[in-house]
């Protein structure tokens, strides 16, 4: 048995017992000190690791949040500018104006096509026009559709704002997803209601992709956005564990432990809070610039400290084991020798070392002189050497640190901490030479290990590999560089301007090339030196941009060579390192403006041209007609677009005529000629046409253009001249016929009068013969007098010398007198058997009227005389009836020879008779009906005839039914 064992087993003297107790107490105290140092070192390590993990998570959340909020803010701003740009697009505005003026199928079709093209180009879910009253006019469905209440609530803001507005995200009332609408006023009205352009996005395809992506693998990290709505906070994006949470997940503002509630209440930065699971998280909260949203970027604390928890558990277990081993060692002191104590202490040291080897950060312990005592596996992995190789060497020999910037060696942290007596840090920018040409960026610290008496017995150095962190930082910097490159190398002219002074903060290469000044020169200039407007106007424009009142401008800018160019400027604001700045995107539109002016001039020339212009495609389908075409043909533009001009054919021209036309223009030549076409109302018209092919640069016919002059007035004038010539010839013939007729009509009674007058001079005639001769002379004298009266009457009527004397007359009395007179004539007539009938349908109240009775009798007498002249057998009817409250209708109907259609056409002309030959059967001057027509018109009425050859005639006329007072 060893001596110590013996000493322990036998009875000890008081002195030995005191020495034993003293030794035991010293061992216990030493054990307690070692345990406390171990626990303190473990605690320091735990706190340092915890701070490191917290800082690492904070840096990651900050970088991700700034990247995503910047992307969303830029997208939001760009879409506001895009909808404002589209609303000001002159082509779209022109199509809308056409649609407002003429809601025709072709106009709607063209407008619909343009909207679809713009929708596809800008990635909208839908692009449409609505009016201030709340109706969406769907040009595809050709009907008006009521818009949803959410969108209607934003219409007044769109009409009042100078730039576009956004509705925020909302759920479709039709159950087809979520919408987000951008609105801008078109500055025009339809039926008195203002029109607004609406671009609709699907947030799941446009915004949520920015949010859902996370740059590294993580089990709990995510980003979501929310908005303040009444007394609640509404999540407006989907959540990682709840894909359909958008607009359905809400927090009360009283839940101040929630990260998103803190964000809405104004907190910005890193925080410790609860998530929508109720889980504790580390989160970064910020307001998304330029939007109504707040962004929360978070990661569960459990995931952040996952490794630390495991390591802490291992460390705790090790500490428990250490304490247990110490306890066992202390208890063994009472039953074993001193060498057993040393073996137990060595075992404890091994246990302690094993605990530290599991830590992921590099840990190196040294003696006070810098000799390496222990290294954990993480430190060995960095240098790529074994522990036995480096143990016992000086720390500065194994771990060589250099400044990344200068390349100079960094002071030995062991010596620095021992000599300084305080903790030493390896700051960022320090590189570890890991051998074989490998240099690793590290960040760490060195701390002193002291005895109970405060004497230094060693140093512990803890440092971490920064390679992964730098990789993430480099990715962020590359992303920033990409955005910078979009500014520097973009083909569009871009300027950054101080809104307070107008100083140009930066300009890209395209700006230098466009303006002619170098970028350095531009940075020394102010925008007032470039913009041709007065300085106060330029300042006002910058103020409007700063307050988001306007984002689109048309300016004239001067260049270094003194020339001026028309430019289109799109402006907005952002917070840069230099503060709040205005960015301007400048497009040179000089040629565009010039082309637009030429196009407007050409368009106005064609629109206002006095000749018809028609343009077709190579297949002959009409694509354009000017207003003169519509005026001449009667067809509106929308009625003919898409149709072939053959609908204008009159049928006059032959197939060969049109074949020659098409062969000429298809061969590339110009065709000129006259053609007769038919209007929409069926009328025919003549045109002088010039039809030419329009060719592209490869001499391929793309269109045909026809320019036509209306020849109808000239043709009508020519026809009138021909008709006048024919009428003059006819008048000459009628004059000859009239003179011959008058000669016959006058000579006949004159010859009779002269002949019988000579017979009266014979003294041998009997009294009876003398009486008969006298009667004949008297009758022929009356006939001659009637002829003279007719000639005088027609002369007075044409000279306007006939005077109408109105007096109250009885229609019944006039008809009765005529009936008696012509019945007597009918009875004494020897050349026919005709019965005269009188029909009076007027009641007693309507019988008396104000009229020139003599002239009325004259008209009826002429009509009855004609009826008896041309009727040998049958019936003649004289009648009248009321024709409404204002007129009386008279008619004379007979069953005589009637009239042909040709005779009806000229029956009321002067000197015209049915039979104008010199051998005609019926006599007369041909003036009776002309005189009757003149008198009827003087009485205020009208006269006409209805007749059929061989079946008789009916002459009718009206006079006003004037009543006496």
C-alpha cells in the first residue's frame, strides 16, 4: 500500500490532521476556482457567440430588407410613371379621341388592339378605360360594365392628380384573385364624363416574387408587407406557412408585441418580437419608400441560435461532467494518493478540451509568453495543420495576420493583450495566412487568462472566418453595381439633380454624348443652363416633381454646340447618399416632334381636302377615307372600312373597264379616268379619278390611293345645257305650232264671219236665212272673243297683273250655276250624249268661304269645257269636298279619251295639246289648263290630274277654306 494511503488510513495527530485538512481545503478551493473559470469562459464564449449570431442575423436581415424594399419601391414608382406616360401617349390619346367622337366598330377595334398591345408590352393583367361615373367601357365586349367599388373610390384622386395613382392591393369581388390598379387621367371626356386609363396587375405575379425569394437557404426566414387599415394591420402579401394569407391575416394595433404592429406604429430597425405564429423572432422593420406599405424581414430566434443552443447544451453537459469529475476527484482525495489526484485533474483537463473542440469559431489558448497550449478543430481547419505539429510553437509563428489594405503584418494579439492588459480585437480588414497561398478574412478578439492572484497564466484567442459573410456582402455590392450600371451604361440620357439648387449631381455616358459636355463638366453645371425655360419655371418644375405633382414634361434643351433639341423628360425622386435627389430620364424627340408636325399637316391636308381620298390595302380592302368621301358618297367612314370599293359601282361601266383599271395599277402605273358611282341613297354621281399604287423600299405594293374629284355638278350643268338646248328647240317648235294653231283658230271664225257677212249683202236671201247667217256670225264672234280672252289672261298671269278679289261666296251657288249652264250645253250638243252630275259634299257650315268667285268659276268652266270636248259618251262629274280643316278640294271627272303618261307630263304647259298636228280632231288654243293652273296658284292652291288613256281623266285642285269674320 502506498505511503499516502497508509497515512490516510491510520489515526492522524492534530498537526497531521490540520495539514491534511489544509491540503484538502486548498484542493477544494483550487477545484472551485477551476470550475468557476471554466464556467466563466463558457459563459463568455456563449455571450460572444450569441452576439455574433445576433449581429450576423441582423446584417443579413438588413441587407435583404434594403434590397427587397428598394426593388418594390422602384417597381411601384416605375409603374406610376408608366401609367402616366401611357395616359399622355399621343397615339393612344388620338385613338381615344376618335372613339369619343365616333363610337363605331372600326374605331373600337383599333382602340382595343392598341390597348392589348400596350397591355402585353407592359405586363399588365388588363389595361382598360373607365369613366368618372364608375363605368368601364369594354371595347372588346362592346358594352359598358360597372367597375368594382374599390377602384371607383380612387377615380376622384386620379382625376385630381397630375401623375398616376395606385389603388393598393385588394381582392377581386368576382373571386378571380387579387388586383392592384394604377390610374391616370386621359384629360378628355366622353358624354361629359372624364376618362381614366387603368392598368391592372396581379400582385401574385408582379410584387410577391420580390418578397418570396430569399438569397440563402433558411427554414424560417421570410419577408412580408402590410398596411395600416383602421384599427388593424393587414398583411397584404402571402406568408411562408400560409400561402393564401394575403388580405386575410390581420393584427389589432393593440398587439404591440407583434413585429408588424411595431413597424406600422413607426418603429424602424432591428427588433426582437413575436411573429404570426406567436414565435419569438429577430426582425427588421422598415417603411417601403413611396408606397403605403411596411416591410418586415424576420427569422425565428430558434433558427438563429440553433447551433448555439446545441453547443450550449454540449458545453453545459461538459460543465456538469467537469463538476462531477471534480466532485469525484475531491472525494477521492480522502481515499487515494496525490498521484491519483493528478490523474483525475488530467482527465478533467481532457474533458474540458473536448468541450471546446466542438465550437465552430477558431479558439486558441496560449501561455503568457505566446506558446500555444490548445487549439480547437475549427482553428486547425483554418491553417490546415495537425494539433501536434503546432502545439508548443509560438502563436505568432503559426497564425500570421496581415492588413488586407496595406499587406503589412498585424501586431501579435498575444503580446498586445499581455502588454496592454486589456482585450485586443482583430478588426475587419485582417487576413489570416492559411498557407499554400490561401488568405482568409477573420474577425475576433484575444483575452487574458489570470490566476486568482490576478497574475497572467495565459491568453485565449477567438476568431471567426469571414469568407461567407464577405461573399454575401459581395453579392449585395454586385447587386448595387448592377443598379449603378443601369444608370451609367443605359442608352437613355439620365441625370441626377439637386432639387434645391438645380445642380447636376451626376450624369451618365449617354448624357455626355447627347449634350456634348463631358460628365465632369456636367457635374459642374446646373439644369437651368440646359433647360431653355426661365429659371423660375425650371425651379417650379423641380418642386412639382419633389411633391409628386407631376412626372412627365416636354422641354427644349440646349447642347454644348448651341443647338436646341426637343426632349421628353420623365422625372422622379429617390434618397441617395447626397440626400433627396431628382432623377431625370431624357429622350430626344426632336425628329419625332418634327415627324408629328409633318403628319399633322399631311393629315389636316387630307382631312380638309376638297377632293375625295380613299386608301386600300393590296387586296382592295378600304383602310381610310377622308371626310370629303363621306360627304360625296353618303357613307360614314366606319361603314366602309374593311370593305371593297365595288359597293360603289353603278352598273354603267363594263367588266373590261374595271379589268383595265386593275391591270394598270397592279403593274405599278397610275390610272386616270372618269367613272359613275352610286351613293348610299341610290343617287348616281360622276368622279374624275386618279388611282396610284403605293410601294415600299422593295417596290412591293403595300396600298392603293385614289384621289377623286366630284364631276357631278359639271355633268349636271352639261345635262342642263343639253336640256336647255332641247327645250329651246322645243319652244321654237311649239312657237311654230302655236302660231300655226292660232292662225287656224283665228282664221276659222274670221273666215266664217267674213263669208256670212258677204252673204248678208245679197238682197235675194230670205229673212229666215238672214237670221241663221246672223246667228252664225254672232257665235263665231264669241269664239274669236274667247281666243282673245285666253291670250290676254295668260299674258296677265305671266306678267303678274291678275288681281284676286276675295269676297264671301257660296260654293253651292257656284256649282249650281255651272250645272245649269253646262246641262243646257249638253242638251243642245249634236255630237255626243253626255250626262253631267254635280256632287257637293260640303256641309252648310263650310259652304261660305272668302274667295274670288269669278276666277273660281273660270277654272271650273275651263275644266268642264275640256271634259265635254274630249267626252262623246258617258258621264262628267263636277264635285267638291273638304280636304282637312284648311282646304276645299274640287274635281272634274270624265269618261273621255284620257291622257297618256307623256301627255300628263306637259298637259299644264302653255300652248300644249294632246294632238298638236295641223289635222288634229279637237280645236282650241292649248291655253285653258295653263290659265287654270295660274289662277289656282294665285288662289293659294294646287292643281293636278289623274288619267289613263282610253279610260277618262280626273282634274283636281284645292283652294284655302278661308272663313269670313
